[in-house]
C-alpha cells in the first residue's frame, strides 16, 4: 500500500511505494503523483547519491507539469541494504531504475539524472535503449565521475580521481565515528545559511526545503554512504557513440563534484545535444530550481 507525505502547508505531494528489485532488495520508490491524476510527461529521476525528493522543490510543486518517478538508493531513505553489500554500484542502480519503471507500468520514458544519477541514466540508456526517450543530465557526467571532481581547480583527471577516491576511503573508515555527530546535527535555516555560503553550496531559493533535504540526507550512516560512493567510483565512462535520443546537460560553473568542462566535453561528443552552464554549484536544483525546471520543460518539449 503506497503511503503519502505532505509539506506542512498543503495536501500530499508525494506517494511512497515498496518496489522489489531483481536481486530481492526492497526499494522505497516515490512519485509526485500520489493519486494518479497528474497530467504532463513522465520522467524517471535518477537522483544524486543518497539524496531524497526534497532536493527537487520544483518537481514537488503541484503545478510542475511533470509526473516524476524515482527511488531512494540502497540502504538510504527507507530502502533496504542488499543481502550482498557489494551489490550497490551503478549496475545495480540501473536494475533498480528498471524495477521502478516496471512497478509503475512505464515502458519507455525520459531519464533525468543528477550527480551520480547521471551515471545511472547514461548506463541505462546504453544497456536498454528501448526504454529511454531522452536524457536530461544535471551536474553530472556519463561515467568516471571522480576524475572530474574538483573541476574549478583544473587538476589533471588522474590526480583529481586519486584525491577524491582516497577521501571517500577515509570517509568509509571513519564513518561509524562520524555518524553519531552527523545524525544529531540540528539542520535548520541557520545551518543552511552557513552551508550555502561555504562555496560548496551557494545561496538557495528556499531555506526550509533545503534544510529538509539536508536533514534527510544526514540520516544515512556515513560509512554506508561512502561505501556507496566507492562502489559508484568504479563506474567507467559510458560510450556515447550509440546514443540515438535527445540529450541535454545543465552544469554549474563552480561545481566541485562534477566538472563543468567535462560535461561540456561530453555534450560535444553527442550530436544534437544541448549544453547550458549556470552560475551555480553542484546543487542547482536548490539554488535555481525554477530555471532548471524551465530547462527541463524545454527539453521535454524537444522530446515530444
């Protein structure tokens, strides 16, 4: 039985469903169409690693004009950890994405990826092109993401990958000690104001919904989050030569987690793709939600 969640000020905008993936892992999937009456095109959101619906306030607006399907990654946000803890990389996320599509009866749709979800979207498009109508990629690259991190520093890819993978390894090692701190942080408007002036994130459009997005992200044990990150770091570049669907990239100039120059390079290798660079960080959906949503609607119009 699906369950609903609502913001304090209105009717439910989300419904949560249990979805069984191919290997028996039970996922917590969600949709912004709780009663099945929303009109407009359907997109499958391959979300950022360990993130949640609240990172996309424009999609939760009842007037968004888009029906969204998505899920929480394995071991996060109410989704089970797999019986085999090694089964939590991009290949497994593709399996989960297809299971969510099947659960909602969607044969073919536009994929919308953010961050590591862009890896998932392009891998799915390469493996199962018959299920994909287009790819809308926000702040992410089609594989080998860790090599593109720290983009504003213009480091060589080999050095960037070495540094960031080792940071993730350290995070996994210290995660059990860090989690009691991160899980008890008081995440409110003041916390977000500080975070959004850190350079890692820039000022956001809505402090309250950002606080909810960050607060829910921090419920994931840090050792498990960094385990997911390390498994995702094993995903290499996806061949773009076989893509035959519309593609659009939306990059943040000061993104330290997915380099804008690498997104631009990927766009150049895909005939007919679109590339837009916004003055923002990795968190464009929170910083400039209306503009990102306008770009999504334009892209969906292209696909139609």
